[in-house]
């Protein structure tokens, strides 16, 4: 296991603020290393091989530079979809406890009204922005929220001093406020600034990634003289569908993908091996059920597929460029070195197509609006009013070692890019410890010296953190081989214990039978060992039952479109 030695990380001594110095503490300026700034950058639906530093051909110099000065995690797990991941990210607890046991848009009848299935971040958790605000930090969010759109559950209700947010899961990346899903064409995508819904977007909103970066810079700049550190969450909606990008960014990638996804799959697989991100003998992931060999496509199908990937690459390129502008601002103001930066994707690549995401039989009103109000022509792809997915073939190339993609409990759905930069971390290191999105909250609290309130916060009972600080892992002093991680979404579930993994996928995604894999030998989850290891299977079943009981999991009584 590749780990950082203890000498490469002064665990908390250079960061730690005594737990007694909270709430009423008057902080020094954010250049003081005892009070580090926090910048949490979250991409939406990015694949494990979509950055240059993770084997991609997409140009991502700013995030690659972050990787060279930080630590690349290679066994970091989110949930299979966006809002449950965000719930765990901001609380350190399982989404079934935090209110996102299922996405609000996909609640099954037996889940509605049940604790943990509120469809928004509930009051039985303490959110990171609130804890940082209590401790004297300025707190900012720009971009996607997706943790509650009604009054009382917006970002300002969970501790953000200032926020400019898209309250739902997706929308046009341009200023037309067109939602990516709505039952009526008159409905606008709900954006809010400081908790107030907007009727229109500001004049300088040209493209989502551009504007979210702009606003983050403006928020930090406005409070620069406040003598307080900041906790900022830059929460992109890219590269979430509909795939859209500025003209010049799309033109940059014109023709780059004419050779097809089979070639990109092989190139990325080999690049990740040469970088030491995956074992040199790792098999490539199996082609997904709806995948097709590139040479079986007609010339017209190849043309459309290539264009979809050009747009996707442009979105990732833009995300990198605008993140770089935020980094440059921090550097110009002598804030960057004292800023802990974490970059991550909220789940694996999005490999569903339109019919899987919004099937007409399950979502007739939404699908009718999508079909009738968007331009699906080749000429319009990526532009305002278009509606493009890049589908299962490119998602397969987006994580060439891992099975399937977003929405699934397989490695392709949950194993995500994560880069951590902090003072005293050796740059360019790779860490393959089994880690979770739930670990981010306790890590950041420990680095800032802020004590979690435990089981009570401001007079209400809350769930305790179940994530684990990453500091021992990063120092090489953690025993993580037998760590147990579990998850469930849309009735699909998994449980991990070290390298052993149990996976259950109901029909039509599986055969309603559990499968057992040993990931130390089979990262692609190709070889089911459930018949060969009945004792291990029984042990893993018991661990799943324990996880489900501890987290009040309710398996949906209908199968989701995901």
C-alpha cells in the first residue's frame, strides 16, 4: 500500500486550534497557519480518468498542478449519485441518516415521510458550514446545492453566510434558466442568492463554471479584511448533463475524439497503469450492457458520439480553467499556501442515456417537456437549448478499470477522483487507502481544530459523525485493511470489507442475486466468487444487514429509472 510517511505530515500541530477556542474566538487573518482557509471544489459526474493527472488527454493543467502539490486518492468512495454524496460530504454521516436516503426526485412510496428520506438535508445532523461559522469562519457556497429547495433548507439555512446556488440537480449551463427536468415548460430552474429565489440570472452569468468561480472570488474578496479565515465550497454543475460549453472551448477539441471511445479507453487504461494509479496487471472494465464497439457504429453515429465527447472534454477543460482563476486569486493575495484544497467528483461518470434517465412511462410529463422544448440536432449540440448526454460508451472510457457508472454501487459508480492539498503534505503522492466521502468532514474539522458537537447541537439531537479523519491515513499510521464501508441507493447496494465486496443489483440491472468480488485481484468486478467462498459470502451478508440496520435503510418498493 502506498502511503505517506509520518514525517511528511505534521499531523495536527501546525494546524490545530484548541477545541476551547471556538464560537467566541477572534481569529487572526487567514494567512495565519493556525487557522487555515478551506476550499472544497466539487465536480459533478466526472469520471475517474478525466483529469490529466489521472490519465486523461483532456487539458487540465490547474488541477494537475494541484495534484503535483497534493495527494491523489485512488480508493476514495462517494455514493452513486449527487445529492446523497453532498449530504455525507457536509456532515460526515451516512446519507440515510442525513435526509438523503434517496434522492428527492426518486422517492419510492414506502420511503415517503420516513426519517432519513426527507429529500433534503435534515435537522438531525450538524452541517460543516454551520460548524465553521460558529468557529469564526466566513462561509461561502457557489454552484450546485441539491440538498433542499424550499425555505428552511437552503444553503443559508445550513450555515453559509453567502451563497449563489442552483437548488436542484441540474440546469442549462447558460443564462436561460432552463431546468434539466421539469413537468412544465414555464418552470425556471430555481437559483437563489443568500436564500432569496431569483427571477433571472445576473448579466455577467455567461456560463455556469465561469460564474460560480467569479462569485467565489467576489465573496472572498469582500471579506478579505475581516481577519477571519474562510470555508468555501465551489460546487460546479459541470460536467453534468445537458452537455454544453462555450464555443471556443468546444472548438478546441474539434476532431480530438474521431478515433472513438475504444481507443480512448485503451489509452487511458495504459496511462493509469504507467502512473501507478491502478495495478499494472489490472483488467479493463467490461463493456457496459448498452455499450457497442466503435467499429459497429455507422459513420453518422460515430459523428454524434465524437461530438458529445468533444463537448464533455470542453466542460472539463472549462472547469479546470475557472478553478485555476480561483487559485490565481488566492496566490495573488498570499492566501493559497494557507488554504487547504480538496477537489473531488460527487460520483462516477454519467453513463445513462435519456431513455434510462427520464423514461416516458415513469416520468411522462418531464419527458414530454424535454422532448418538445430542446433541439436535439447535431448542429446544436453543446449550445443553448441543446440536450446531450454522452452515454455508456464514453462513461466506460471515463473509468476504464471500473465496472459501470453513476447510479450503480459498483466501482464505476462510487470510486471517484479526490485530491487533497494541505501544508506539510508531500506533493505528488498517491494513496490507495480505502476512504469515504464521509471522511472529509472529520478531516477538515481536525485540520481547523474545531470539535464536532457529538450527539447534540443547539438543543437538538443529531447523528454523530461516522466518517474517520484522513490524517492517520495520510500519515501512514492507520490500519485500514479491514475497514467496512457500505452504501445503498435505488435499491442497489454494496458492502466492502477491505478488498472484499458484496454487490446486489435488482432486475433489470442484475439478477436479484448478490455477487462477491475480491478487488485486490479484480478491480473490474468481472469474476463473481460467491459460489467459491460461501463462508466469506455469509460474512459479507451479515455486514450488509448490520449496515442496513444501523442506518435505517428502506429498500424502495419500486425500481428506479436509474
